[in-house]
């Protein structure tokens, strides 16, 4: 059954913005699918609202739409493009749900679009809990006892029968959103109420507890000829009870005999056949009772999933690519295994190493959220590590996490051990290590954690060795012991800490003793066949398989695990760096440890090192490869922290000198540079003590912005309105030192903030975009919507910004990319921050301008000049690039995952992802962006307005526009009075602490469709927080700035005025090309 | 921590940690790439005369259990692994894997760079070797390795075969309350199985398919087999080179056309020789649980379990007499054929799995159908 020739044009739906539970693994899968289909001669039409993805690069599809993933907009795309087929299985749950919606609304039928990958019946059977349970029973697979309930009473009745704890899973939500474990009646009622609310169909599955059971996943593929293979088995270190996305997971499964594994394999294949997944990949999850061996099936996803991405990286078997090929008719045995070249893809990969995935959490960004892990996924990213043994993989993985604390220096409390072992938290593994250090036995830890003793034994072996090592010294350690430590995965840095020396001393000693890292290949076949893809990981084995070439080569340091403030945007830049190098005929070497990304696909770069981004590992690769240059400016903060140490060791960093990158972070040097250039900045100072901080703040005047140096994403950044807040911050919130002082700036209230991205070869400077933020200064730039082109700036202000940017780029000898943040207050332009490196906005600006910024930046770093790239920049080598339409970028927040957290925006970044809206006017683009961000603006209904005194005049104007659009107004007393005084009809509603019904009651009752709520600037009061929380819970857009409110009014007006229309990036930039 | 050495005939010597019996054993050094099923590998008589490298780096994790043995004792000569678990974790385990081998004086070398060793064998072909936990003079070990007999030309099948005829009626037992294996039907057919090193799961699978099995020694004469009034004859797997097995081949030749015949692995090779074909030694064999085999009759791909160092040369077969039914998609080697005129078929791989995927269980039913047709 070869390729189908009856279909030509295929629509791929992406997964939208990065959110918890759905991250860049779907950029990876969508990118692979698009590449595979186009390589086969199919035309690909792609839609995804997320501009930071590789998949939305215009080169990857024939038509690329960065448009809302909503039925109306995708229908318009289908109407315009007339695809023959829709591939539903590579865009995560979002892509699958939207495909179902399009099918059920009859849109696919209307335009003759065939659903390929998974059929609608199969999707429903897999996704609908009851249908799934019945289907599994029919094929002899057990599921945990369960009942689907639509109200709290029915849930309580079920729990009376089966007993507590029980598991709650709302239907059709991402990453288990709204789910949980209830240990008693009260918890059950609370979680159930929330889950019913969050489920789009208001259904929750209540389930018998299989807490503590062993948890497994199998990645299965099936073709139209019914050939089935298991790509990978995965065993969870954390047993049932912790969401798989929040579990440490291990491939291959470690504790199953062949009999048990085959029982599971048979079950998984039966499941796929029964559900009716005709082609493609699925993952099937099982639990096994460690006492009796009873096995239950938990769920299956009839699509490419997060685990598929992990399995692909863990084995070298590209699931999404193969799934795309199967969907267009190929059989598994007709597809070649890229790695061995000789053998077909119809086989089961076998591996001779162990892979560990560890999630990364950021509870510190969400004060008030309980850091406990359960059935709802809360991690924001993950790392994967490959080792020859589990121990080596686990220890490598732990140091890939970049927790900010040196591994082994965590502060742990002896008295908390049993509590922390019983209740899973992000710290559990550290507490397990700590328990062993304190003499706990494997059996004791197993009793408390239910973690399989095999895993615990492995951890204990390393902990025991760590104990022995600490009694030695760098001068006296023997070759054997050192080799053992390295084979166990212990880092030089950790050894150095134990021996009171620095990691380079350990490195020297290690090399002197002949203990060196070698590299092994990921080859899908445990060395049975030769591999042709240099996909490598380090180990301390006897032979090195790196086999470096003697070509000219450049190494790119990636951005590590996704986290808030450093996500897919940087992976986008790294991938482009790699593509650009290959275009230049230079070998590209990628180093990264994030399994979700496109950069860790084995065919993105010439060579891939799946390694932690630490000095030790990067030096090992450097020593082996001897690259001609290393790129550090594309991967965010992670590689930048390595830049100076690497440069000191003679590693050739290309592009902007790391010293100049560092200079921009050094307040004193940078302040002097600004003075010399005559570029104004808000008054500022630095402090290394509480008293000094108060003195500096007092001198420059409140409010002040206080933050630590060297962070990304506004980590631990606050606006302090008085001395008490400064004191509290210095005491509690931040660590500082002589090297790393606290930075204090005058905070410019009500200023307009501007982001600028520019390209520079240090002679010419080309400004790629001047982005105007929609929220005022004070909201982190990553959390603010912004628009290209700027809307309210005067030509004179734009000129000033251009002038400053050019002066800064030249002064810092920027070669490559630079980002500058400005604020405009009372007409005056101030520089807030300069980052001579790739920024979060690079992909957005690239897509809006149609100019591939990272590609040009790489050329500049290789020594070429901007004028050599004039064919890519529309002939421009200076000035500012133009954009042919309005492009709005909006952030997406994870607040619905963190009950109890105040969703107010501030200087600390908390968004996980972003979307882009395209329009002929600002309102249209903003409306699309808000829709894509999951906070669609209402077209009618009631607007709730409550603003502080100095916003009242502006609020009246905005309210007038909403009233003119036919909206009802409700306001709190003071605001209502202002509205009424201006002749607007407004109802009055109580504040939360004034009585009932209050604003929260109205939100709950669905009587409010839009909330405009500005704070007084002081710390959040209970009232404000309650309103913002309720708005998040009940999915009412809540706007907390006046500029945001005006934008919302523009958007609603546009929505009323303009038709539903869509533009592909190719179309937008063709128009531009003809205009130039 | 005591050392162990694995010395190869080409002079390569690997040092590791002795983790098993303080013993020295020799044999052909081969590697198996399966991720599960080390106990089945230890106890598969086809590994007689071989030192086995397991490419899965974590071995011993789940211990051993009597139900998972493929014979009454382990047959491997020695075991080479990257890491051997000091503890056992599985609800079915009643003995740790190290003791399981130690009881039979089988040495284990662990902490070994198995990947480097496998790459060496992949490039150079399998070779003779000595695994020693008692001798540390590398030169002596290499000398010993050069003195042991080569696998080619070796009749190991007769050596591991049963000496007495016995009957077998145990079906497949479930490994978990959640494994639903239908009860074995009342036996309708009598199968006589030649034991060239037969795996228990073949016998269990035959019972499961509705057979009563009589197992006979490898050198049982064809006439004596027919005397037992079988409905079908089964030719088992086994170790060593098929070519010296002239008696067995001539017995099988006499049985073709008399009764339905089904052969697995060595049984397949013997049938290949019996119909006039040739066998040859593979460079490094097929040992694993992930080989794709296409069934030319159904065009379906099966993921199959393999353990063989020799193969039947498809070019040596008279295609007017036999039809090729199964081919390995990795290297196009012959994996199965059937006779065009007689009820005879065979496969090179292991449909009984143990260890490995269950994709090919249907072949036991095919055998039963063949016997049904003959009645």
C-alpha cells in the first residue's frame, strides 16, 4: 500500500501557544510532519496561532497561517485553501479537539476534507471515558472502577461505595487540568466542583484509586495494513498518583519480566485495534499492582503526544514523521530507518542505554500555589538525559534542570523527611537522597513513597558513593574511584564541592588520571547495525564513537528545559542558527537537553549532542569536536552564563563579545556607557545590603523596581512602593552578594514600554522592529501584549529610539542580534534594559517582517556584513523594517493550573507562551490574539468596571465606547458614580468586602462578560485578588490596565465591523515584496 | 570487588567485575539485543556453547521465577553485562538472577563496556572467547580461547537433547490475574516433537493449540517416530551447526510426506538441508526480539524473536519444491518456507517467543490446521 495519490493538499493543525501540558513537543511533531509530507510532494497548509514555533516558518509549509485555532477561522482557511485532507494527530489535544469540532460541525464534509491520522469514531472512543471503558472491557482489559458524573452528589455516592482516596479527571481538558485526588468528602466536593466547571462538557470521571501502583506507557504505531510496533516502553519512577507529565520517567521499562511486558504489549496493540487507530502513533498507559501483578489500562491518546516526543528522542525513532507518512498511505515496512539506512522503520527499537526524563517546575513564580504534585500537570518543562545506566542518566538529568541551586546544596530539613517522601513535591528526589544520607533503608523509603525498590536502590548506590567520595580529596582520589564516580553520573562540580576545590581542578585531575568522557551513539538498534546519524550522548565507557569530521564547524548551545521566560522562542533561534550554518556549508553541532524541542531532532543539525548545558559537558564536547566557533547568544540565559567561563578557557565564542554581553548586565559599567552616549535611563543604583538598598531607593524616589542581577523572565522582580517593601524584599525574596548586587531603578508609572530588536554587524545597524506594549511599564515585557507597528508613538519618538538603538549597538560592538527595552514617559524616551543577544520576540518579529532575523544574525557572526544580506531585508541595511499589516503578540498564562494564585500582572514574568494575531487594523489583530490566547473578548453582554481614582477619566471614555457597542455597564460605587456623572447608565455592584451580591457573585453567575479592573498600585488587597481569581476560574477576560481596556474596545469594534478573514504569511510577504 | 576477564580469540581482552560464580567457561561469544527476558535467554538450550552479551545495560532487576524457565537449567556458558542489579524487584520473583546462574557455576562479568564489545563483534563477526573470574593472565585466556572448538561443524543438538522419551501436557499459565489465557482445549492431535534443545514454551504453545506432545531424543529413527502414531511431527530449535546433523537430516527426509511437519529454528535448518538446501554461518547472527519478518503469504509484518547463528541459503532451495514464506526485512535472510507438495513448513525465528513479541503465535494454529486437513 504505497503513498496515496488521491490527496494532494493537506492541512496540519498545530497546538497553539505553549501552556502547561502542551508545550513545544507539538512544534517538534508538527514540524516533522510538515517536512515529511512536503518531502513526499504533498502541499502543506499549516495553521497555528503560535508565532514562536519552527512549524510556522514560511519555508516549512506551502501556506502558513498564524491565525486563531477556532472553528470560524479554520473554516475560513479551509474555504480559501480547499485542502483534500486534514491531519489531526500532530497538534496535541488542541489540534485533535479542533479537528473533531470541524468534523462535527459538518465543515469537513462541506468542503470535502478527509480526516486522516485518526478517524472521528476512533477519537471519540479514545477520549470519551465511558466509551473507552466499555471498549476495553470488550477486549479483556481492565480499567479502574469508575463512574462519569455530572454533579457533586453522584460523585459522593460513588466514593461511599469504593472508599477514599479517589481520582478525579474532568473530561476533555488539557494535561489533566482540574483533576485531583480526594482523600475525604470535603476534598472530593471541592475538586469535583472545580472539575465540572472546567470540563467543556461539564463531566468528571471519578475513579477507584490505583495510587502507588507501578505506572507504564507504551508508544505504539500502526499502519493501514495493521502492522503494529512498540516504539518504546516507559516506566515511571513516581508511581500512580503523580501525572505522567510531572513524573520522572525512565525508558526502557526496568522492572517487568518478558511475560509481563508482552502482556502489556499485547494489551496495547489490542487497544489500538479496538479503538480503531488506523494509522499513526498512540500512547497507551498502564498501571500494575506491585503486590499482585494485576494490570489496568489507564488511558490512550490516539495521537502523537508528549510521550511520543520523549520516545522519539529516547530511541531515535521519529514517531511524528513516520505517523505523517502512515497517514498518507505508506506501510511501516515501506519506510526506511534513517539511522541505519539499511533497515526498515517496521521494527521495534532496542536501546543499550537508559533514558531519564525529569520535569521542571516553577512554583516559586506562583506564590500561594501549593507545591504538591497530583493528577494535574504543573511542570513547565522537562529535561531528558541519556546514560549507559539509570544512575548515570538520572544524575545527568538532575543537573540539566538548572534549578539555580548547585546540585547537592539544597537546604533540606531532617524533620520533614517522612512528610516529603509521602507527599510528592518537586523536591521529592532530593528528599529521597537526603533520607538515604540519613540512614534510611530502601525498604523504609519504599514504604513512604511506593517507588519501586529497584529505582531506590540505584539512587542509594550513588548516595553511598557520594558519601565515600566526600571523605577523599582531589589530590588523593584514585583513578578507579574517580572513574566509578563518573560512571555513576556525578559531576565534576559536585565532586569539587565535596573536596572544597573548583570544578576545573577536578577536571584537570580527572584528565591526568585518564578518566575522560567518551560519546556513544543513539542508533535504535543497540549497535546491531551501523548508524549514520551522529546523535550522541556522553558516558565513561571504553570507546568513543563521536568520529568528528574535519569540516569547518560551529557549535550552538541550546536553551535547556522550557521555563517561564525562556521557552520555545530560543529554540526557534537555535534551530535557525543551525539551518543558517548548513546553508553556509558549515557543519552545525547542537547541544541541548530538552526532549520537546525541534533542536533535539536528530535531523535538525549535522550533529546532535544530547547533553546537559553545563561547563563540564560543553567542554567535553568542545574537546572532542574542536569547533571553529561557539554560538551562545541564541539560547537565552543558559548559554550566556557559560559564555565567560568558556571564553576564559580559550573557547572561541562568535558574535558579540561575551564581555560586552556581560557589560550590559553590569550596572556601573553600563551606567557609564549610557552617560557617555547621552542616552537617558531611569535613575538607578545597586545595593548589597538592606540598608544600602533603602538608601538608594530613598535617593531615587518611590516607586522603585527592585531585582537581582543576571536573571531572565523578571525572576524575583518587584515594584516597591515604600521602604517597608524594600526591606521585606531584601530580607526574604532575594539572595545577593558583592558579585551579584540587587539592582534598583526608578519605576516609571504609566509609561509606555517599547521593545526593539535589531541586527548589527557593528558598522551597520538595522532595526527589525519597534514593538509597542499594550500594557504600561511595570508589567513584564514577556507578559505584555505588543503590537507591530507601534501605534501611538510620534515620528520624533521613533527617531529617538532608532538613534539610541544604533548608538548602543555600535558602542557594544554588537555582532548579531540585540534587544533594547525603552519606556516613554511624558514624551521622554528612557532605556530600561539592553540585551545584546537574541530575545523572546525574535520569532514574532521575523514572522511579522518576513525577514529571517536569526539567519542573518548567524551570517553576521560568521563575519559577513549586513549589506551582503540585502536580498533578505528588502534592500535595507539601516533604518527600521516595515510591516505590511498589524501584528499583535499576546501572552498566555497558566493561572487556571494554580488555584489560589493572584493572577495580577507585574514585573515578574508568568506567561508560558504567546500567540500572534494578524489584521488590517489594530483592533482586528488584537481581537484575534485574545481569541488565540484563550481569553476571547465578548461581542455583547455586560462590562464590569472598577478603577482607581486617577483612571476614572479614561475609564469613562472606554465605558462610553462599550456602551455604544450595546454593552451593559456595571461598576463599583466610585466608578459607577463617575460613569453616571458622565451620563452613562451603569448599575452599581458591591465590592467583595462590602456585601452581596458582589462582583464575584456576578462573575460566578455568568452575569459579566468582561472585567476592567485597575489596581491602586499598592499590594493586592483581598478584594482585587478575589475578583481576578474568579475571572480566571469562570474564564471572563479581566483587563487590569487602561491601555488594555482601550485595546479591548478597539478589538470589539473591529470584530463587529470586519469580516472573518485570514492571511497566510506567504501571501502577506508576497504583497510586501511587490510593494517594495 | 573481584575482577573478571573476557578474552577473545583475536586477542581482545575486556576487564570487568565478577558478579557470579568464581568460574571459568568458554564458548562462542554472541550478543542478544532484547530488552526483556534474560531468564528465558539463560535457559534456552540453543545458547549451549555460547557466552552471551546482553545489550540491555540493566540486568537482573526482576530476579527469576521457575515459570519463566525455558528448560530445567540455564544453558549459557557465561554472561557479559554492563550492570547487574544487586537487588530483585518483582512480585513473581523467588530467586535472584545472580544466584540462579551461580548455582550452575555460570560466571558473570559486569561493569563491562558491552557496546564496545558488540561493535567489535559486529565488525569482526562472532568469535570464540573465555570468560574467567579466576584467571587474570590475559595472554593465557586468549590462548585458551584459540584452543576451544569452533561452532561451525559442531553437533551440540544431540548433546542437549533429552535421552528419554517423555510426554508433555502443560499449557501456558497466566503471569498475572489480568492475563486472560483461554484454557487449553482437549487435545485433538498427537504431536511427536524432536528435541534438539527444545524450549518449554514451544511445548506449552503446542498444548495450548490442542496437541498432546511426545518429546523424543534427537537421534530417534524416523520409523520409531511413526511407530508412535503421530498426527504431526515437530522439529525443535537447538544449538550449534546444522550441517553435521546428518542422521537427523536423513530421519527428517524420511518423514516428509508421511505426516505434517513443523520446524522452528534448528528444525527449520534441518528441513532446509532435508529438502536439498545448504546452510551457512551468519557473521554475527540474529539474537533479539525486534526483528521484522514479512509473511509473503499475507504481506503482514511480524515482530519476531530470534536466536540463530546459521541460516538456510535461499538460493540453494529448489523453488519448484518449496515456497519461501517468510523473509527478514533487516537483511533479507530467509525466515521461513513451506513445501509445495507436502504438508511441511518451518520458520527460522521463534513464534513461541519467550522472550519476545507474540505476533507469530498463529503458526501453531497453522500447524493444527495442517493436521486437521490431513485427517
